[in-house]
């Protein structure tokens, strides 16, 4: 197990270094740079930026350096000083911009994941135990519908219903009077009153998919010899069900733990844009449009790091939960 962890950590570091290089390269693939974007925006407003000012801006941001020099300056500052650089568009440190919004993204991700778990596993277990019953058909139908409908379409439908029938927008996480207010009980309660909609929209497809996975895994376990043997020995059905096949079929519960860490930063970008949520997703989208390379690169690098760390944590949780997986790791 120890050798397995050391090997995984080493591969993680190499993977992150490769991702950082490819990310920085891809960001610079589109023609132009941040200064070119500023010039195009100024020309659209009828303004003119002189060549001297453009040259001064490129020198200030280091955009005239070669690709390798820019990459090394960026990655070395991250590794040795923990400095992700400054955002061109916001003129603020990247780390400050990200952490300003990461709290709401984290809260949204955790709330969604808890809802998905709370709904998916009971329904998935019921569907497997009562296979081909009316309840199973209903769960299957809604599962397929939930997986088929795009999340952004659900968001638009809910926003239209809110405006049409309730006279208020379904977007945002706060009422106008609480947007810039300091945190207090009133603002927290206002957050909870708005949070249910994005949690519902984001969680529908995840819930539908996890119901199908739980049902399929449990059906695979219910007809194995050890279950038949335990039932023949007279073990009560509910005890047999919860102690053995359900335990073995709950691997998706632990594998989805790895989603939590990258979700802390991504915050469901498309839904956040549609619903105007003050999470990290819209910030990443805006930075991509303006070619704010340090902000975009830092976002992707942090997402990649959280993804590989989350995957490792999920694997370790699975090894702790399932002795079959643990034995395979011990042989590594």
C-alpha cells in the first residue's frame, strides 16, 4: 500500500507539470494576446490606443518574452513562492480573485453532492430490490429524463417560470439588498432561500446517473453465490441486504467524493453563467474571453491538482470500504 501511494504521488507531480505546460501553451494558441483584446475593445468603442502605449503594456505584462520564458516565470513563481501572478483584467493577484469566490462554489458543490447522495442511494436500492415493479419503472423513467435534459435548459425553464408566474428572477444567490452586505444571519438565510434552485438543477443529472449505477451494481450483487448462501442459512432479508450486497454496491458513493475537490473551483460554469451565480465559473469564463492567461492558467492548474488529489482520495476511500480493492492495492 505504501509503494502504491508513493507511485501515485510521483505520477501526480509529473502529471501536474505536464498539464501546466500544455495549459499555458493552449492559452497562447489563439491569435493575439491580452493587449490585442484591449485594443479590439477600445476600437469597438471608437477609441484609439497608440503603438507606444501598446508596446509599454506588452513590456509591463511580459508578453514580448518567448513562450518558454513566460512559462518558466509563471510556474517557478507558483512552485517556489506560491505566487500565481496578477490578473491582467482585474489588476489584482490571481489567488485573491479565486479565493474571493471559492467559498460559495464550495458551498454549492457540497450541497449538491449531499442532495445527490441522499436521493440516489435509497431510490437505487429500492429499484434493485423491487426490480420491474411500478416504482422501479417510475424511477427508471425519471432517471432517463434527468440524464437527457441539459442542465442549462432546465435553468432557463425555471427562470422563465419564476418571472412568468412569480414575478421575480430565479437567478443569483442573494436578493439585491444582500449582494454587497456583510455576512450576518439575514444574509445566510437569504442564501439558503436562493440555494435550492441551482442545487436542484445541477443535481438532477447527477442524481439520475447515480440511481442507474447503484441499481445496476446492486442487481449484480444480489444474485451472487454468497447472497444465496446467506439467505439459505436463514439470515433476515434486511440484515442480509444491508450487510453484504448494499455495502459492495456503494462504491459509487466513495468514487464521487473525488468530484468535490474540483467542483470547489469549477462551480458548474455553464449553470453559474445562466443563473448569474457569483461563483468561480463565470470568472473563469470571462478570463478565457479576455485571454487573461495567468488567471486562466491558474484556474486550470488548480482544477487539475484538485482532480488528481480527489481521485487519489476516492481510491483510498474505496480501498478502505471494499476489501477486494484493498487486497489488490496491497499487492502493488
